[in-house]
């Protein structure tokens, strides 16, 4: 290995200057002989640039294309090996030949199809199913739901091949699958071909050579036999239907331009494989909803081009697909996600502003960038048993998740640091808060990753580069109000995390219960010798009303001040907010503490008022207060006393009693 290269995985050779894989070798069938495979390589200079947050490294998209080509080949081979009857019914060999021919003929158009993010989601999901030990001999007419789902996934390959032929201007005939009478042609649109459903034949015929207009005929896979035949005419470039035919939903594009820089991205609300996250995707957006998404993207793109031009330049070619998600998590809060399977896709709820859109794109494409790097360079030894605290998740995270979050938030800290000096008043206030909030805990996360003992040599180099970048971008001062608000949000998260995930030390809990029951002084609160005992967590993205109140204060300061004079009105403005939350956010921790104690008396098992009580005590007594430092003990002791059948202990008395423990 040359001294200036990091070790990387093998992939098809890069003959074109862009680094794209050569025509079709990886798409050939098993046993086909091609030129010797040459690995994609990440130089140490590129590794260092990525660690520092640089977004434009051509090796990554080139490697992703090779990965997709290998995925297609692996999928065909796995189907032929594991479920040969299903592979024959789906006509995979025929479809693979169509795809290969289109790729040889019009490389760039088919490469765009192969890089379509939803193709990656489908391919990896299907390959995992085909590799599962639970797979059975799925037949063509399987009635078992799991077998039918596998047939739908394998049958989607015909849609991929038909889309490739359409993009390449070639006629073809392939077998596909139309679940529920819906036939997706990836990157183009979805045809409602009911009453046809299940296995179908898809025939593509171009109306004239080079016209870009084609007739697509869909008929039952076994021949018409009296069943209806569905025909539609498509203009491939515009993705529009040309004449009357079955209902056609084109895959719509969002296009925006600012400062001479253009952004074109698919808004995918139709592909059956657009879901790659536990939050559900929306159904087809209305015209008004589409206009809202267009407006948010225009605002976000203008912000990126104006204030973050280097990031805008990298985002334009990297962002391929937006997947709208349903719902949200509190007033003014959104959810966004990305997937290593869907390189170039960002799934998100509708951002409340252009600034939120810009931040989400920066954040999620950083995840995609790191996932693409990890396909080539092993930064750590996979180990998911040991988990750690992270300031951005409610569940304990293993090293793979921890480094993903750390990298994305390092990029986001950089974004907010730049933005707080360039934005208007409201945008600057939010940027100060987000910058202070995320920089506070990232150094500790990087320490946890290094101490995990799982990093490879390139991983140590990468983490050192991240640490160096963090030192550069996190040294600036922020206004005192932003520091205070960020400190409260971080404390809220840490306390909630401990209450949710840390099992109290049973020995310490027994000692506390005995001392409380005897009316004695609280014993010394010694940390468990083996460290915190973490319960097995599941991904959690829930949030709380206090953060919503803080964001309202930042985004709409005039409204917040107006409502703050009427605590009931302010609480009513944010879903789930209580009078105690309002008192805490408006600087009255004593009133807040009493309010949270009342809420605990009503619902002692509800974690949120315990978090609020800890925050109120932190504001009065500081971080050393036991309810702040180890809230899980206070909560568990309260439950243990209740379990004895005695009157519920007063939360304030119990908290004051814990505070009498001798200093450790």
C-alpha cells in the first residue's frame, strides 16, 4: 500500500475521470470475466479533509456507484441461489440483460438510476431478506405474507430494468410486480394499473428513435387471457404522461437557484422503498404542501449559497432525494434522518423555516458522507455491546452510532458558528444557542470513542482530525443568555437520559431505603464500582415541552415576552408545557420546583416532572445536588418507599434528605 493511502475495500475499477465504474462489468452475471478489479482508494489527505468536515471528496460518490453495481449483481445471484423458482418467475436473467444493455448504451443516464437513493434502500432490504436464514422456498404465487413481500421485492427488479431502458431510449420487455395495482418506475413515477396486481409484463416501445417518448404497456404476466391491458405514454425527460391512460404520479422535482447556483432534487412521496426510518413517510403531497416544501427549500438554499457557499457547492451534487416524513415532535421541532443504504437521500418532516432546512441538509449529508467513507475505510472494529452517553440521543449508543453522531454534530457546530455571525437577529439568536448547545458535549463524546479501544489506525487519525477541528471552531465566546439556555437544555437531556437508561445500584438503593425508613441521615452516595448499569435502550427521538419553550423564546422573542406575563397562556402555546416549565424558563426555579413536586404527587411514575425537579434544584443548588447528579436514585427511592405500602414521600422532602448525604 502506498504511504499516502489509507486502507480501503475493493470495488470495480474507475476508468472514467469521474471515478464511475466501467460499463457493466459489475452487472455481468456470476462467472463473467472482466478486467482485474482495482480498489477505490482514499488518500490520507482526503481522510484528513473529511475529518475536518470538508464535503467534496470525489472518491465517495464514485465508490457508491460501484457499490450499487455490486449490489445488483449480488441480489441477482442470491435470488437465483436461494429462491430459484422465484428468480425464474421474476425473469431476473432477462431483466439483468436489459439493465446491462442500457448501461452499456447510455452510461450516464443509467448511472443516475443506479445512484437513486431508493434503489439502495430496496436493494439492501431485498438482499438482506434473500440472505436470511428464515427464508423459505418462496413460490411465484405465495400466499404467505412474508413470501408475498419477498416476491414484491424481487419483482421490483423488473421495474428497475424498465426504468433503465426508458432512460436509455431502448425498447424492452420484462417481468415486474405491481403490489396492489401500483407499478413504480424508479426515478420516473408510479402508475396505478389496477385491476392488474401482482406479476405483470412491462413492455417499453419508443414512439420514434430519439424522441424521448415511449409507450409502456402493462399486461398480466401469463398473457392477457381476457384480463385488461394497461397502456400509458410517457415523456421520459419531463416524467409526464402524454395522453389519457391510467392514473400516473410523476416523481416530482424541486428546483431552485440562488446566486447563480442551481439545486435540483427529487421530492419522493411515492416510491414504495422510500421508507428507511422508523418514522412514517407521508402519502402523496397536495399542491399546497408541495408549494410549502418548495418555499422551504428556496429559503434554505438561499441561506446556504449566501452564508455557506462552500457547503452549498458540495450539497448541490450530493443531495439527490428529499423524503417527506409525517408528523413532528413538539412545537417547532422537526425530525430528519439519513441511511447508509440510501446515499444522497434526506428524510425529514417539513422544516419550520429555511434555516432549519439548511441545517438539516448539512447535518444529514454529513451522515451520508461518513457512511460512504466507512464503506471504504474501517475506522473502528464493529462492537455494539458497549454503549455510551451521547448528548443528541435518548438511548445509549454503541461506537458506530456514537461516531456517526459526533461527525454530524461537528459539521453542525461549524455551520452554526459561521451562521451566528452572519444571520439576522432571530437567526443569530438560534445559531448562538445551537452552537453553545452542541459544542459543550462533543469533546466528551470524542473521548468516549477513543477510550472504547475499538478504533483502527485510520480511525485514530480521523478522530484526531475531528478533535483538532473542534478546537478551532469551539473556542469562540457566546452571549451569556445563550450559554445559560444551552446549559439548561443539555442538563435536561442528561438528566432525562439517566432516568431512562441507568439502573440504580441495588446495594445503594437498599441502604437509602433502610435509612429513610429508620428516619436516619442519608448515607454516603458512592458511585457503583463498575460504573453505571445501563439498561438495553431502543432508538428514541421524543422531546419535551421545555425545549419547545426555549425554541419559542429564540424564534419568536416578542411573542414569548408577551405570553410570559400570562404563564397559563404561555403554557397553552406549547403542547405539553406546564406552569412549572414556564416558571423554570422564565427564571423562577423555586416556583418551578414546587410545581414539579405537585405534578409528581399526581403522577409519581411520570419521568418528566422528576427531570423538571432536578433542573429546578440545579438552578438553586448546583450540579452537585444528588437529584441532579443521580436522579435515578431519587426516582427509584420514591418508588421503593411507595412499594412498602406507606404514604408517598414528599418529593421536596426526599430531595432535601438526599442532599444531606456526606460528600463523596
